[in-house]
């Protein structure tokens, strides 16, 4: 009944093509995050971190300026954060993730932003590390959380919400390693997803 593009990079680089291929709601993570950032910023100085492709696309910048023309945006590509997260380097006290966060975010922090968009769905897993560095006065915006709320509202508005009390089931289809995905997804979702993951060959579709 709906598709969520739960990836910052795909949402910033391929949404136009994806939206044209399906006759049902397609939701990326950019718009919900931008709407939240515009709502919570007080000084209109907004930070943005993401993958190299996301930052180069300027997708967040364009929508931010559309919603708030006088906003100032300070962005940084953070290519090392995703592999560190996927290897479990996500905790306070881990010198590798703390060093990477400090290196990438120091220039943004110096600009006095009061809002920071975590423009990759991996980044909320290191939200505590990022929050420690940026300080309590900076609001962190998680695209994943904002997109989940956005989709829930969209489904309810269109009469597509699941029945109250209905138990959810999950199935995951991957094109790469089942074991690698199972490990990473279990870390992200804080639950064991082994047994729910199947490998598929896109050439069969």
C-alpha cells in the first residue's frame, strides 16, 4: 500500500525515477526531515551531514530553501561514518567513531547551527556520539524517525492504516549476503531478524 525509500542516498538521487514507476505512495526521507528541521530551528542556521552522493545532489538544500528561503545551510559529506556504523563502532567511548564525528562536524559546529539533519539513515545509531559533540543546544533531526511519523499520518489520512491490534509480520529480501544483512539489520532494529531474510535475484523479476 506504500513504499518507503529508507535510504538518504537513494532518496536524494533517484526519487524522481522511482516515483514514476509505481502507482502508490512513494515516500523518501528528505521531505519529512526538512519539514522537521524548518519547524524546530530558531536561528535558521541548519547543519546537514550525509553521504558524498547526498551532499552533492543538493536535494536537502533545495527543499530547505524552498521551505525557508532565508535559511543558512552548512553541510559536510561524511564517507567514513557508514562503514564504522555497519561494523558496530557506534558507542560512546569508541575512539574511532568519536574521532570521525569530531573531524566531520567541527566546521559545522563552528557555524553556530541550532539544528542538524542526520542525512543518512545510519547516523541515528551514533546519535548519542553526535549529540555529545554538538551539545544540548543543537536539535538532531533523524530522517528515519520523521519519515515513520510522516508515513503513519499519510496512511491514516488515506484510510490505509492497519487494523488496531493487528500483529505485524516482517520479511526482508536482499540481493547480497543474507548473513551480512541479518547482522546489520539486527543491530539497527535491536531485534534478531535471522530467519526472516531471503536472497533474491533481480534478473528473475
